[in-house]
């Protein structure tokens, strides 16, 4: 015969049993300051990403413009099917 295992019901965790978090321990004005600082850092990071993206885009356009004036590049790029242009 198999013994039945007793079902253990988890006790409801009360508010007092939960450990204190950093948010609970800090004063509200300090917490607001930290949130503002985090938002500022995120905005700064986004601005850096946008500047880098714009720099890469400008470099790509400059390279494309340089290649448009390069005869060897244009010759390699063009198709050699002259029958279309008769």
C-alpha cells in the first residue's frame, strides 16, 4: 500500500513577511531624482544612437556619390547586354 502524502498548503504571504525593497527604503524625493536621472541617461543614449546613425548615413551617401563619378565602378556595375539599347 502506498502512503498518501499530506498536501501542504502555502501560507498566504502577508505584507509584513515580504522583505523591504530599495524603493520602500528610499525617500520619495530621492526616488524621483533617480528616475529623472535614468530618463536623462536614456535620452542621452538615444541622442548618441541618432548621431551615430546620421554619421553612418552621411558616410554612405558620400561614398555613393564618389562611386557615381568613378568610371571603373560604373563599368563594372553596368550590364553588358547591349541588345536592349539598339
